[in-house]
C-alpha cells in the first residue's frame, strides 16, 4: 500500500487541529481521484483535513464525528479529490491466497469446479516461482492429480493464462476487510460474493 498513500500524504499534510484528536473507531478512509478511480486508503484524520481544506468532497461518512471547541467534522469513509492526480504506474498487488481466489472466481483453473487450494503451475520443486503468473486456484482433486509434474506431462490444461491483477482495487481486496460502502467504488462486488 505504500507509494499511493505516501503520495496522498504529501498533499494531505497539514499543521492542523484535527490531527490532535483521538482516532475514531473507523480509522480509515478511501480516497477517490476526481475521476472516481480509487487512489488509496488514508487515515480518517487525513481525509478530514483534505475535506476541510476544500481539496476533497465527502461522499460517505462513518456516521461518527470529530469534535473540537469550534467545529464538528464528519469522519470520512469515502472522499473524492477535487483535482485529478496522475497515477504514473499501477503498483503490483501482493500475491495472496485470497487474491488468487478472487481473480480466478473461486473456480479451479483446470476443471472449473469449486477451488479449495492454490496450485503452482510450474511446481516449486521444478523452479516455479510464487508469483501471480504461476499460481492458480485449484480443486483438491486436480491438485492431487498434478502433484509436482509439469503441465505438459499431464493431460490437464489451464482455462486461461494466469496474470497479475493491475488495478488498485485488487490491492485493497487482497488486504481483506474492505468495508461494504467501498465496494461500489472498487468494482469488486462480484468478486467478493463469488
Ligand atoms: Zn480441478
């Protein structure tokens, strides 16, 4: 999660008031670009500062408020920047079991049945790497059948070539614990319910 958040931090820094308040229970806020593209997750305090500085609009709050002597601020759950941030590159999502299951729709990539495990296409014992391009969701039966053989030494075939997901949504999904209100902006409804 580092680089996008660090970039957000660069313009979210503020000498201000809100930073001194105790953290609310819901401590995270989703930041959307002006185009509604998800950019990253920041602390709710930082998000509140962006809204107070008129750099972002509040789209959803957590239903809690930050109080001070002079003002009351809704704790942001989702904010949208008022200006466009160019994202120079898409960070690579960290490989996770959960992410592989989501990418592959919870289906075994060899036979289409419900997946229960992950399989290294080129077995690790044959030098296969633990990377998105070499890991697929698999059912127990296919996993057991394939064992540590190369694919060409079996009669099994991959439905599609595994690739690394590029979109930030996948980074967030792979982290788990994505609040329901964020789903509509991350485009992951189907994947999460699969
Ligand atoms: Zn299978």
